């Protein structure tokens, strides 16, 4: 088990619990994104903590990926780098799982942020307990735990963990939301986590249906794709359109709102474009997808 440890109380608690459970099969890694000058010292602190407990530890560094699309902000790019580095480390040590310390309070914050952005079923499924990453190795075993419970474990062990200043920095949406939720006592994170799990099940069912509809409703002729969307519910049509777009551009980062606009435009009988893919309705109520011609330079 490779455990991602930033040095904060949540990840330190995960490290202590995992090591208590599986002993020397627990290996730790800390990612230094190179975004804060304190990060190197924090990684060194985690290394020292692991050395005291005879836990193998690695500090992982890499170059932040380039910005790609309007949604690829610094946090998203840092997350992409983090998981890529953890995957590479897991490969190198033969780890079957990568554990991260997301917990019930994280789940509440994530769902509220996504609700505020108008997310659909996929977004409202929240932080998944497992099945993500290359080979589905990423697991989050603490989603049933509260932040305060994890902090108590660390305090009981006599450890003074690292505090990431971004957690209280009002420039970040999550930090502002966390402060707002601090005084709320009627919200039950465990119940919210249960709802997120139910939505994750619904998302899995939708994916199952899309996989079957893909074989029935999407055909390839030459360099074009054709989608028969007749009598298919809107959400499934939206996802089938995404399948068609990603056929031509597998790395495309597509906002859900952009897909909705494309579907509604096609349903109205007009052509629509996302990135480098153009779709147009045909006379027999099918939609054709192909690569859009290159733009002319003036």
C-alpha cells in the first residue's frame, strides 16, 4: 500500500492507521509540487516521521503539466501531477493500492462546491471510495471518518502535524467554504457521504448503459462517426455525444455545460462544434461527427 502523506493531520492519521494494520507493507510518499517554498521542509518532516517508525518513504517531484483548456487551473494541474507521480512510485515498488486521506468532511465540501457549479450526477457522486487512477488502484478508506477524529488520532500519538497555509487562505474556494461550514451543526457528513455513495452507484449504472448504447447507436463510416439519438433520454444522449467527441480528441477536457449546448443545438437542427470536432444533423435524424476543418489564418 502506497500512502500519500502531505504531513497534514488527515494524511498522517492515514499513515498511522495503515502502518498499524499492515506493518512493513505500508510505504509512504510525499509530493513536492514546487509551488510553495515550505513544501521541501514539509517533505523532510514526513521523511523524519517515517524514519522514526521504520516506514519506507519517498519524496516525489515533477514538472507541473501545461495549462490545457479553461478549466485547467493550478490546483487541477497540481492534482494531475500528484496522481501521476504516485502512480509512477506505486509501479516502482509494486504497490497494489494507493491510499489518500480524503474524509467525510472533504466529501461535504466537495459536494457543496459542485452543487454551486451546477454539477450533474457524475460530479455529485463526489470523491469516490475506490476505482480511480491507472488500473483503479486509488482508494480512499477514510471517507467514513470525520476530520476531528483523524486529528485526535494524531494528537494521541504525540505528533504535531504540518498545517498547509492554503487550507485557511481565502483565495481558495474550499478554504472559504470550510470556514463557513465550521459553525454549522445541522449538517451530517456521514449522511452526505451516504448520498454521495448512492450517486456513485447511479453513475456506475449510467456508465453501464452508455457502454451498451455505444455499441448499438454509434457507427463508424470512413473517418466519420454517426450517432442515432432517437428515443434516448437526454443524459444518455449527452454522454454518447461526449463519446463521439473524445473519439476524435481523447484528451479533450469538456465542460458539461458545453455538451448540453451542443446537444440542444443539434436537436434544434443546427451544426455545433466543440474544440476540433464538428457535428451536424442529418435528414434521417442521425448526427454526424467529424474533425473540424482547420481555421483559416488571416
